């Protein structure tokens, strides 16, 4: 059995979306972590007095302090991931542009439809036949594309030629 048969297909998430998620995660976790540590400091300084025993306060501070430090760590990691994702996004944008330009240069909507009699076919049949042609052309020209990215580009190109 081949390795490709064991792989489960996954939905492609573009780098721009990943970058937005990383930015949101970075700011949220960092903010919550800093606010939590500040709250613990204010509790120990007596500004926010709690009517609980010393042992409970100590145990709670230890647990919550660890949690808030983990939040800060996750936030910092997300900030570092943002830097990597920026370069990945630039590369992805260049690949998308290259593939779209190649398609526009060599193929028209008629070439993709490949002489299909559009009057005799339903919209669904037409979509699947056109998609099959685009997929075949993409695979022939760009065999190194990851499967999920190829599917993303197929939809992107289909919408470019057939926006209806």
C-alpha cells in the first residue's frame, strides 16, 4: 500500500489566514498573561484583598502564575511564528500569481471548456468537467503542488474564468 493512500486530505488554509490567526493569538495570549500576572501582583500587594487563607492564596498564586506565564510564552511564540508566516505568505502570493498568469497566458475559458456543448450539460456536469480539465492542466504543469493547494488553485482559477 502506498503512502499517499494512507494520507487523509486536508483543507488548504491560505497563509494570510494563518498570519491573521497568529496575530490574534499573539496579542490575546500576551495581553491575558500580562493582565493575569499584574492581577496576582496587585493581590499580593494588598490592593485587591481576598478573604482566603494564606495556603490557599499561595497555592492559587502558584497555579495561576504558571498558567499566566504559559499564556505569555504562547503569545511570544505566536509573535515569532508571525515572522515566519510573513515570508511564507509572500512566497505563496508569488506562487498564486505565477500559476494564474500561466493559466491566463496559455488557456482561455473556451480551452478549459474543451468544446463542450454547454446547452446539453447541467451546471453541475459543466462544473465537474471544467474542474477536471483545470486539475489535469495544473497537475501537468505543476506536478510538485501539494494536493490541498492544487485544489485551492483549481477553485481560484475556476472562479477567475467562470465567476457565475
